């Protein structure tokens, strides 16, 4: 059985082949310009699914990085505030030692010490009310503007506005969170037992002629509490920094994996593109020589 090959059949076959070559050429040109291995998921469903998963992991890792940066800002702010507060309390101790020397100081000298202590109390209160981006770092999850306020009815009573037991945390990994705030009550004390009230009591003793020597033990206890909290904050800062290093490593790894699936090898694509251009040009040349003139060409 013989099959009849007509000019129309040859023309349609040639056009179909040319169209296939042109489609492949367009695909390679798209890869070369976009640097992507596929334009739509249907071109490579398996790679597309893998890419979507990697993109999700990257977004999650980026969120962890933002959480870590925010957490570092919190703990650094707290560390700075406690360091300043400790220095102030050491100055309070030094002044208290001076004020305890009743035999060498007259009322005027003690008043000068009392005035300086009142200034230190105000500075210490400002440190206790340190905030970061509108959030007080010593008040936990409370939305109060200040961690410590002065009771109008009893000026020497300092009210802690934080929520007892509350913690501000940041998620730094899929199964890990870190506390980034500090308990203001543990650092500065509350009410009549606060560092501010202690300074007020020392001032009152100086002005009333009471020896302030016994207050040294209370000062030391408050300094010890501050240093203990600062050490805990330092440990959390180290944890956050380690988590940040892991997050950076994960970011590099995820990007490498994504690029291996989603991006193309530029050199390889350019070589294939050049080869496909040669194939297409050759096909055009061969087609123009193989197709015979039709009757219509002679009638023109």
C-alpha cells in the first residue's frame, strides 16, 4: 500500500516542525532572560512544589531573623538600663557611707548628700521606666506607659504597673522561644521595698539625724538583685546571638537549595539557546529548499 505525499502534507509537516523549533527557542529565550528554570508550575510540577516549600521556609526563617533582631534590641536595652542603675546604686552606697560618718559631717553636709540622693532617685526611676518603641522593657506585657509610678496619696510609695508573672517572648525557631523582657519588680523592688523608697528613707534619715549605716545592707541586697537579673539577661542575649547565627546559616542553605531547583545555569542555557537558534535557522533553510513550487507560484 502506497501513501500519497502531497505538497500540502509536506507544507503542514514543515510548518509543524518549524513551530516546535520556534517554541523551544522561545522557551530557552525566556529562561535566559528570567533566569528561572520554569515559567509556570505546569512545566515542572515536582520542582514547583519543592520551590513553594522552600519559599515558605525562607519566609519563616526571615520572620525568625526579624524576631531575633527585635529580641536583641530588647535585651541590649535592658542590659544598658540595669548597668546604669547599678552604677547609680553604687553611688548611693558611696554617699550613704559618707553620710553615716556622723562625727565628721554637720547638717549642711548631710543636706548636700540628701539633695544628691534625691537626684539619683529620679535618675534611677527614669532607668526603671526605660522603653523601646513605646513598650516598657520592665513592665512585661502591660501596656502602661511607665513601669513605676509614684502614688499621689503617698509620695514615698512607688507602684509597679507591670503584670506579675507576664513575659514578653520572641519565637526564634520552630520549637524555641526566648524571653526578652525583665521583671521590674525583681530588679527595682516594689512599694516600700523598692530602691526608690530606700533612697527616700536614707534621705529622711539624713535630715532627721538618724544614722544611715544600717541602710548599707539593704543597698547591697538591691545591687545583688540587679546583678542577678543582669546575668540572666546576658544568658538570654547569648542564646539569641547563637540562634541568630543558626538562622543566618539556614538562610544561606535555603537560598542555595532554592537556586538549585528554581534558577538555571546561565552558561548552559546560553549554549542551548545558541544551538537551538542554529537548529531553527537550519530548519528554515532546509524547508525553503525542500518545498516545491506550487501551481499558484507559476500563475503569479
